[in-house]
């Protein structure tokens, strides 16, 4: 069978999760398979053979399907070395490279603590793909369940430093909710206003808003724009920070505001 250029299948799961299958028309890898049955069905529908499982962090909606997939397909599991996940065959740390021979694919591991302490992301330079779990979302970022604001800010800074055309494959359809909050923070951001219209149109057609792109996130995501004067001024005006606080404190205030925003 002739292989095809690498592409990605979007596999919806649960209420708002996206599971990702990267494949060449024959072999596939899966990132964060929280739901085994959804992956089994997608593989069968597209006549794909699963070769590898990759994990970003330990939350059940990201790893719940792993035991059943391993039992069925007997494939290796790659994941973070220090995030409390059992059953990993290849423990990964910052700067490691995962080579998938069947796909001629290399994924660079980026440590992104914050959402969890051991969270990692995978960057595929050749295809300009980023699989970032629950660290960076379209228009937002993950909650800080384990890490500190300084850790999460540093993690987001690392992802924001990737090329602007990098496709952001995050794990949840939170985009419209995130962008409503973003507009509360930056009501005069015209790029954000345009994005909201575009993303709303997608959701009205039941089309995923993911992937996003790093460049778009830098223009419209308040968590990547915490150093912008307009964002800081809004935080001061809303009584969330005092003027001239450090970046990590400002980020913490922004994240806390989002936690309680409705």
C-alpha cells in the first residue's frame, strides 16, 4: 500500500475533547486517547494500523483509553517521566525526540508544567504541528491544578516562541468561551473581534475551531498577551492587580479572573 503525506484526524470524545490521530494513510499514532472506543472506530473507518500512543499528562480524559488500546494493538506508550502515569514504556523529558519510523516523523518534547507538574507537549517541526494537551488552548490556557503561575507563564512563553504558522492541536473545544473572556480583557482588540466572528461561524456549522495557530494566539489570547499594556491596564481597572506588578503576579490574577468568569 502506498503511503500518503502525513495528516491528522480529529476524533471527538466525551463532551468537548479532541483526540488526535496522525497518520500516513496506513500507520497512525494517537495523542491522548482518553476514549479507546472512539479511537478503535476511527482506525477501522480509515483502515489505519495503530503504531504508537503518546501522552501529555495524567488526567483521565487523556489516558483513560490507554489500557484497552495497548491490550488490543500491543503498541508502545510514550509519556512524561514525572507526571504519575503508570504503564509508560518510554518516559520522556524536556528536549527528548520521539522518532516514529512508520511515519518518518520526529516529535520534539517540550516540558510545559503548570496544568500538571509533569505536563509535556510534542512539536513536529517538519509539519509545524504542536500537540499541547491542556497547556495552551485556542484563546486560553489550562487551569493551574498543580503548577505555579510562573511555571505556566514560562511554559506558554516557550510555546509562543514557536513559528507563527505552527498549528496548535489542543485537546478541548473551549474556544468560544475563552474568546468571550478574552474580549472582556481586551475589548478594543480588532483581531480578536474578527476571530470571534470566524470561530462562531465554525461552531454554527459544527466545525471544530481546532487547530489554531501560534501567530493567531499571540494576537488574540490574553494569556500570551499578559505583557501588553492594554491587558495590564484592564486588569488594573478591573481591580485585579495593582500597577507595576511582576509578570507572574499579573498572569496569576488573569488566570484567577478566568476561573470565576461566567
